[in-house]
C-alpha cells in the first residue's frame, strides 16, 4: 500500500515502480510505445540519476551507502536490466514527470533491496533535481547517442553508393531532364552525387549542439533545491558516466524551456530521409519495366511481387525507403509544433519530441543499412538498355550549337 496526495493505492509486490508510475499508467493508455522500447533514453536517464547520486554524496547531502546503492541500480538499467519495470508510454502529459518518477521509483525499489532498508524516490533518488532539468538532459544524451549511430548507418549507405560508382566508372548513360532525353552522364558521377547527398555529417553536426545540458537548473533555471557546486560537479560526472563531452548549457532558462536544438536534429533527420527517398525513387524509376519501362537498372529480387501475376518482382526496398521518409517528415513536423508551443519557463511537450526523434532516428539508421545491403549493393546496370537509350542523346545538338549557333542546331534537329 502506497499513498500520495490523491490517497492510497495497492501495488503488486512483483514490480519495482511505485504509486506515481501506477497512476500514470492509468492516465496514459493509448496503445503506443513504452519506455522499455527506448533503451537509449532509459540508459541516459539512469546515467543522470547515477551522476546526481554521486554528486550528492560528494557534497554531503546524501548518505554514501544510499548513493552507492542508487548508482548500482542505475548501472543495471544502463546495462539493459530492469527494463520490464518501465511500463509507461513515452507520450504523456506533464512534460515527462511520470518518466522521471518511473526511473526514481525503480531505482529506489532496487536500491532498497540491495541496501536492506528504504530508499526514497523523491528524497534520495531525485535529490537536487527536477523533472525540468533531468529530462532535457537525458533526452539530449539519448538523441546525441542515437544520432551518432544513425550517422554511421548513413555512411554505410554512402559507401555502398560510392562502391557502385567505382564499379561502373566507365559506363555512360543517358541523362534526363524533366524526364525527357538530355545528354550522356557517367553512372559513376550520379552515384557519387547520391552518396554526397546522404548528409551524415549534417546530422552529426546538428546533434553536437546537444552536448550542452541544463542539469542543475532544477525547476525553472535558478538551481533552487540543489547545493552550491552541484551543477558543475554533476555534469562533469555525467560526462564520465556517458562517455560524452558534455558541457553546461550557456543559459539555464533556455536549456530547460527551448526544444530548438532538438528541432535542428529533426530537420537534419528529415533531410537525410528525403535524400535517401529521392535516391530510392530514382532507382525505382530506372528499374521500371523491365520491358515497358526504362529497364536500365536491375534491382536485386528480394521477394515475389504479386499475388496474381506469376514472376512479377517489385522494387520493395526503394518503396520502403520512400515510405520511411514520409514518416520522418511527419515526425519532424510534430517536433516543430512542440518546439513552437509557448510554455513560459518550461515546456510540457518534450515527450512527443522524445518519441518522434528517437523512433525516427532509429528507423532512418535501419532503413539506410537495409537499402545498402538489400538494394544498392546488388543493383546492376543493363549495358544493352543503357546503350540503346543513348540513341536519344542531345549531345550532337549541343556540340553543333557551340560550333554553329543555336538556331543552326535547331534547324539540324528539325531536319
């Protein structure tokens, strides 16, 4: 039996979380993804709690044995343990207070078991903290780590495209403008351009701004409730815990009230998704046919394409990439809306940003590697179709215009 300002509630003895998590579980039941499906967020949040416990111990505001028990419990979460005790959905009201309390209660429950006496989720695990500085800090870390992983996956795709360019470095194909015959272009140049457009560096660059975290701001940026020296020490310890070069936010008010840094990452995510979708769409078009379309490219057959037409094979991987891009555009738009919501000192809209960014970045990373592995790596250019289509080249007309003038070249073309 636990009590809060609303009264008593009976909880199962099999769970580590407490009354706040239980009530939130009743309030936020939309059938969406739960915290346990976002291990990067749970790890980041546990690292924040561990750094806070260590700092509170060093500053003499938390008993050392309690601090050590909390840190041990947090390490279990970072290593993938206890995740079954995080049942809450990611999108929730309250700006992430329920997520923060879910972690506080789980760590308190586990630390209590380790220590053999009660560890309190508020007085001990949440000491010197507020949801308003803890959640932005954890979200920055989770997004930064995930974005770096996604950038590595984007580079896998870029390298696959570059390899394909090297494979066909001597092939000239007919370029098109406005889907009409134009002039020859090296296939290698096209693939190299595609690789350049993947924008892994842009995503990494946007994410780097998230190294500045507002831990120590507490409720509204004043540091109320935290001891002197807490902010600097806690962030230094958190950098060690996470392995990231974290720094204090230049302005604590901005650090806890603005989501613009995350919106920049959403923009970079959406741009990378659009670039991948454009590449996928071009390959899908070039592979059309193979008789009634362009037929210049053959994509690896990865599954049968029709339930009624035997032998038909569809470009399912490019179509997957394009659809993921649509989802990323929608997710980025949701982040923009959350960033623009006026909230004075803090924002309550961060949970939807958490869901859309972490889900979108993971999806972008996965689809990039699938695109490389199951499509780009195995695609081939059909030399016969490419050569036949080169008959439509307007290169002779361009050369004639250079030598004899545009009007003369037009007359030649008409004749």
